[in-house]
C-alpha cells in the first residue's frame, strides 16, 4: 500500500512536468491550429540556457531556493525569446499558406534546433547544475515526500494557476480565447491577432522553460536531443486531453505520468515508452477528439 | 444628413480568379441608414468585409476623410467602424458579459464603457438577465442581439450590420429592426446588408441594389419600395 501511494506521488510529479510542456502544444494549437513540433526543442534550449547561466554565475554547485528561482527565470526568458523568434521568422511568413507548409516548417525548425544544438552545445550529455538537495521532507506512514517532488508539484501548480488566471481573468486572456475561437471576428473588435499569437508563443515557451529546469533538477543529464521523447509524450498528453483544451492538457499529462509510473512499477520499465504510443493509438481510434475535446468536422 | 462619412470609389475585390466586386461607388452620410440589397452572391457581404479590411481590395475607401485601404482591420475599429458579422460570430465559449467586454477591447474609458453596457441592456433587456450564460447556448435571436450589442460596445461612428435577420423568426426580426431604427434615431449611422429587402427598405433612408458585383440601382428607400423592378425581383410582389 505504501508503495502504491509512493508511485502515485511520483506519477503526479512526472505528470506535472508533462503538463507544463503539453500546455505549450495545446495553446499554440488552440490559436493557430498547428502542431508546433519545435516546442520540445525550445524546452531543450531552456535546459541549456539554465546550464550556461548557472556556470556563468558560478552557482552550479550552489543548491538552494535562490538558485532554483534564478534558473527558472533565465530558462523562461530564453525560451520566451526563442519561441517569439520562431513564431516571427518561421511561422508568421506562412500565416496564409496551406497548413501542410507550416507543419513541414515546424518539423524543419525542430531538426534545426536539435542538430544546431549538437553543433553549438556539443553532442555529449552535460551535467545539469545542482538546483537543490533531494531530501525527505515528510515521512508519513512510510510514504516519503521528497523535496524534489514537492518542488515540482508546487512550481507546476503555481505556473498552471497563473496560466488559468491569465486566460480566464485578464483582458489579454480574453483576447487569446477570442482569437482562438474566431480570429477574424476578434480583429473586427480591435484585436491584433498577430500580437496575440506572439504572446501565446511567449507564454507556452516560458512554461516549457519551467519544465526544463524541473526535469534538469530531477534527471540532471542534458543533451541536445533530450526534448524528443518528453516532447512526444507531452504531445500525446495534449491529444489525450483534447488538443486545444488547456484543462485537457493537464488532465492528459497527469494520466500519462501516472500510467507511466504504474507500468514501470508493476510491469516492466521496458514498456515505459511503448505506453505513450499505445495510449495515442487507443485514443485516436476510440476518441479522436480527446477526453475533454469536442469533435468537430474540418471545414474546407 | 449632410456630411459624407463613408465614401467608396471603384471598389474591387477578387477571390482568386473570381471578380467579386466590379467597381462599386457609393456613399453613406452621417446619420443615415443605407441598405445594400440583392440576391445571394451579389457581393453584399464582401462589401462589408472590404470596409472592415477583411479582404484585400482595389479602389478607394474613405472614412471621415481618411483613406482606409492600408489600415489593418483591428485599427479600423478605433477609427469608428464596427461590424456585426454575417452569422453573428459570437464567441460561443464565452459568457455574454465577456463577449460584450471584447467589444470594448480597444477602449480604455472605463466609466463610459460601463454606461455603454447599461445602454446595451436597455436595448436588449434579455442579455442582462443572462450575463454569465455562455453565448453558444443562446437562441439565434439572442445571439444576434449580442452581436449587435458587442459592435455597439466598440463605440462606433458607423455600424455595419450583415444580415441581422438571417435565420430568425419574423417576430424577432421585427424586434431587431425596431432596435436598428431606434439606434439611428439616436444618431447612429448604419450600413445595412440584407436579403430581407422589404424590412431593410422600410427603415432605410437610401439603398443600393447589387447584382453580381455591380450596383444596378441607387435611390431613396421610398422610391425603391415603389419601383416596379425592385418589387418584382426583391419584394416578391
């Protein structure tokens, strides 16, 4: 029983990280109806930004709260700038092009970042700075609550509540929802859709930046291809929840994290990655719109 | 009824190789209700889309003496052009209040926005009863009321209404046209696009008849109502 609860805690912690990345996929899809395949590589760049900032400031062996905050901020900033640049230079010129062109461009940007990353950062893995010490915070009936898990949970919870507030309680968020629902009507009301799209990329990318620091803290080995698998899983999470739906992305990510943890614990870690694609296949067959998504016929 | 608010000259629109508008010339004066009537595909909606900047155009669109052609859609709102689009275009996943607040997006005069909200509720009391209800759950008539109110929240100098009667029961249509007339009595300039020519002409000062991208008739609404050709083709008499 203790084991089971322990696995649930680990699964939720893993799921929150997937959620931070899945939100970026789903927000961009919601507003542009495109899959931003470069998103997982923005996440990778975030991890490297944190790595270099820590080295530059000499805090890579200085675990603690201030290191966590510093790395989070720099990673978010770097990801936001990169996301903005990708949108501005790769996607915006194709705003009126057929969707396939944008999709191929997204894959191109992704490959560019992955292999450009190998040139710039080197292909060999680097050790992520020590963000904080991992120690047992609470120990209730033999269930351990470790500082890493608590940090992951708290940081992602704050980020998601912040996003929730932004989307549903602010004027900017209202405009984001309006552009996502019908961008030409939104522009009739004075919204500049380009500006809202840029902002969406900034927010989604910054969330990936948060995710990269949390992952780096838990699994301190980073390399330029680190975004591929986690990006795919986050993408599956977004599809599982219903792509374009913010609440769905979080739900899908938690389900992904929990089931992955359970598979590793009770079946075999060999099936860890197979699970994600198994879920994708099942959801595409039985509920293609996702758990919270609405099925809509593509209008042409 | 003197100064020209909107002046359109040689307006042309192409959809690919289709020549949708073939050189329109028309004006709307301050304080007028002007209708564009015509059959499906005549170019009525395209004309409104052109004035709002949703389609690329050739020709001249002058509003308050300023050339609009190079002004992007979202900036035309602050110049004083608001549109209630064809099919209403309410945001279904947003509440009525949020839809109305979207109308005031480019404004920052908070006190005045509040007054204008109250004005919309006076016009359409039904909206006030359901402020927190999602717009997607409203009836067609209520959605149309919301779309008009939302356009009014832009505080326009000229209101563009695209087919406000579309798909609505006759009783609701009458209500909506009553409101349009009332808005005009209070000073609002209105450019109305309608297939329901009889209703449109009844509340308009002047009207233009469109046929396949051209203006084929232009006259006062009263004259058009008694014009034989219009009666036969558009009023079904």
